[in-house]
C-alpha cells in the first residue's frame, strides 16, 4: 500500500484509512503475500468493478451533456489544448 500512497501523494496512514473504508464497503480486498507476510496488496472486488463501470457510465453521460452544444472544431481545439497541457506536465 506504500506504493499506492506515494502515487497518490498521501501518507501511508492516509492510504490505510482509505483502503479500510473501501474494504468496509466491499469495493476492495486485501491480499497478503505468501512469500512475505508484511506485504499487502489491494485488489478491486467484483463489487468495486461494478462501481467503476457505473461511475464511468455517469461520467460519459456528463461529458456528453456538457459537450452537446460544442462544435466539432471546438472539440478539436479543446483536445489539442489538453494534449499540449499533458505534454507540458510530462516534460516537467
């Protein structure tokens, strides 16, 4: 879980709290390493996968609604701008 915490820029204790809560909701499972009992991996549960699918569906609907009145040229411009922003962040 330390790797997850580093990726999310939070403390190990913060990640433990998040994983505890997700575990209580049945969205993730903790899996202990057989070779090193100190190592704990986190795996998404079936219920967690279903929640992600529902969230993505809602996100798609929101994006469709938000861009309904945007022209094709405006979409291309937006994508080009976002690509430039991503490239700038990756260079940093």
